[in-house]
C-alpha cells in the first residue's frame, strides 16, 4: 500500500507540473517586415562562421535535410519544401526551418515564388520562443553569410572581379554579404532572363557602389572574373573548365537536392574542393555528381569550411578552389539564435 501511495503522489505531482506548463507564454510571432528591418548581414556573418567552426568540431546536432516535392497537378504545385534545423552546443536556442521554393505559378498571382518560417525553441525547456514569418529572408541571409565566409577564407585580397551566374534573390544575398568582407571592383553577371539580370545589376550597383555588367554569355562572365558565384536551379552544368582563370574561386550554392548540378565533374576533380558538410554534399550537393561518376572519393575533399575556420589553411597560392554550399541546419540554428537575440529586445 505504501508503494501505491507513493505512485499516486508522483502522478499527482506530474499533474500539477502539467498544469503549470500550460501557463507558459505562447511563441512570439514576428512578421517579414519586422525581421527585414532588424536583422542584417552584419548579424549573420559572424554567427554563421562560428557555426561552421562548431560543426567541424562535431558540436552541432544537424540532421540531413528533409525534402518534400509538390508535383504539379490541377490542385497544387509545382514547388518544393525543404526542412532543416539544428542545435549548436552551448547555445540557448535551437531552430527548425521550413522553406518553400520554386512555386513559380505564384508569379501569375502576384505572389513571390517562395515562403518560409523559422521556429526558434528554448534549449533549456523545449518550448517555442518565436515563429519568424521570414519568407526566406533569413534563409537568404544565412546563405549569403556562408558565401561571405567562403570569400574571406578562399579568395585572395587582389581577387577583386566577381561573377554571378544566376541573378535572383540568392545572388543579391551573396553580393551584399561578400561585400561586407571583401572589396570588389567589378561584377560580371549572366542570367537567362536579360531584363531580370539588368534589374539585378542596377539594384546591386546602386546599393554597393561598384559597377555591375550584364554579360551576353556565361563564358564572358566567368572568364572575366576571379571569384564565381553560381546560384541556379540547373540540372545541367553552367560553366566549363576552360573558361576559368587558374586561380579562380567558385562558390556553388545551387545544388541542394539530387536533381541539381551546376559544376562539371572535371572542374571538381581538378579543384581544391571544400564542402559545407561532406556527408550532405555527397547526397545533394555538387560532390554527389563527382562521386557517382567515379572521379572523386569523399576523402579527396580538401576540407569542410569549418576546418578552415578552425585553422586549417584556406587559399595557399594560385590554386583553383571550389566551395560546395548545400546549406546546413547549423546555419539555420545560428541565424535563428541571432535573430531571436535582436528581435526579442524589440
């Protein structure tokens, strides 16, 4: 009877605890406008660089991304949903991010082709602190920050001519963030839609203060540049080895699922290749194509970005360098934490 009494007492205490937990405040909701007005490149770059360093030390719990394809039908689509997240050891929050992309029919309705939310959760008790209706702004910001970290560690200071293949939102994020850490003198841009590319060039030149040129071909843009950003949804390669300067740095962020491929396998095989996360790049990044073709093994990858952040040499001379960016949950955890720190004070 004494044992039964103790169990009843324990159940009673649990019931009281549950009733107390029900009083926890609901998560705060932040709009796209609030987020964009408050969280900037300067907040993202340092936090993402630190996250890469922690990732390389195995101090980030980051699962392989989940992908949901919304095939086109009379009722829905086409579009894609990417779910990522992670927790960085020792931080006060963890983050889950849902990004909806490639809903191109939205343009006919006057809507953007993508949307997204971040859920930031208190790492001390597991309760959600905030929901960020960021519509991919934070995703683009943390992607641009990864590009900036790559430029910082792999582009020489005298490599001042930059190329953008693909001139959408990610290209703008890369241009703005990389300009925080590197002085560009000229930009060469190519996209399939010349009007869109001209608009991109006009906007970026106005914001960043150096000339942006619309190129007639990808070859013209690549061959003119020291650093090449590729950010397209291409399933066929977007450049050729012969177009590249011997010292070029390629920062490829377009491939984030197994149907995409921007970089030729011969370029990968001849490059000092760096990945944001090897085990992820091997499945959904550029590396996947080289592995499938048998021209590389995972052990041929020079380093993960975090290894270089933590002290391994980055650029050592005039070598060709390729950085494979697939986007990691560590970046989402980092930008979620810093966004909460900034916005929770408002």
